[in-house]
C-alpha cells in the first residue's frame, strides 16, 4: 500500500463543518480511474478530487473530480477546495496570486484573494431549452411551487445543470422534490442535476438548491458549478447585466449555510469565489 496524503476542506465558509466538504487526495499519480472511483464511493462526499501533474506548461496541476457514482469534467467547490489544499500542502505555489488548474473541461484560472479565500473563472456556458414535456416533468418533480414564469434551461458549464427560477426563497426552501423522477429526467437529458434558485427582493441575495440524484448526490450542500450556471442563466435571460455582482447562499436545508460571491465580467464571464477551511489532514493507506 502506498500512503497518500488526504485532506478534507470545507468550501464556501470559514467556519469548520459548514459549507461543502471536498476530499482531496494530494498524491494520486499512480491511481487508476477505477481506484479513484472506489475512493470517491468510500468518502461518500459530493465530490472527491485527485491531484496530478499537469500535461501542459500552462497549468500548475491537473485535477480529476469524482462524485460517488461518476467522474465530472468540472465542478466549482472541488476546484476551490483543491486549490486551497494544494497551496496549503506546498504541492503548488501561486504565481502572483494566480493558479491554473487543468481538468477535463479545460484550463481554469484561479485567484488566491487572501489566505483561505479563492475565486475561479467559470468555463463558458452553452444553453439548451427544455421542451414542453420536460418542462412539465421538471415542475411536477419539484412539487408545489415548482412552476415558473421563465423558461428552464439546460446550462452546460462542464457540469450540465437544469436551471429554473422559482418565485421566492421561502418557496425554494420548502421544496421536497421527487428524487427518483429527477434522476430519470437528468439521465434523459444528460444532465448533472437540477439547480433551482430564487432572489430575495430585499437583500438581493440569491438562494440556491442543487439536486443531483443521478450522480449519487440527493442535494449538494453548496454547489459552485450550480451557482455558476445560475449566474449564466440570469445573464442569458437579461436578469443581470455584465458588471453585476451579487452574493448567493446555499445549504440551509442540509445544515451547511455556505456563502458565495459572484461577478459577471464585462466580457460575459462568470467569476465566483468564497472562503475555504481545512478540517482534516491524514494519510490514505489504500489502495
């Protein structure tokens, strides 16, 4: 057995045991895909990542990202948590406060804003409308309050999220979706999951919930790619203009309560960030 450093980082919080944890295997060079998937099933977190040497000089490291059931080309909170773990362990050193992560979705620029706080630039988004039948199924599986006056869209940011806006945060927080039906719709559309959101008219804070039962994650505590997809959705439908900034909140229904800061650049990119805190450092003794 080869001992491998394993770190668990809570992302989108500076308070341990809130936010969204990611397990980061720092010494993953000789692990096979099957072994990585086995470790991800064992940790049973929404994502487990594996740090590898880059294949291009433009990147500081390469990252593979696994849910308990599958590999993802990109995910937000694992990207930020893995950057935090890589820097804290001395595996990589930011250049002028900047890192570049290589993953299946491409090269992801990451900024170290301060000790324990990172932000990333999301991959560009592609949009697909949902047909009438799939829209009706989405509203039905979400249950009371799941109907919306705006079109639901499939937003592809590496992870593919079905994004829908609901009427208000209270309605969103009260949802009890039919997860079996959600998983079936996700598989039909080739989607990662469903990210629903609502904006508080008083504070402007965007509340988000992300469901991905087809990936083995009934509800993601605080989802970076889901929030990025929500930001792109709002920009695409003209709800937010380039240059807009806002705060998002996620995880209250699962006891986490994470916080994200989002910014829509003048060129149409979405940047998102938040705090990271290490909660566990240890050694993985298998495989």
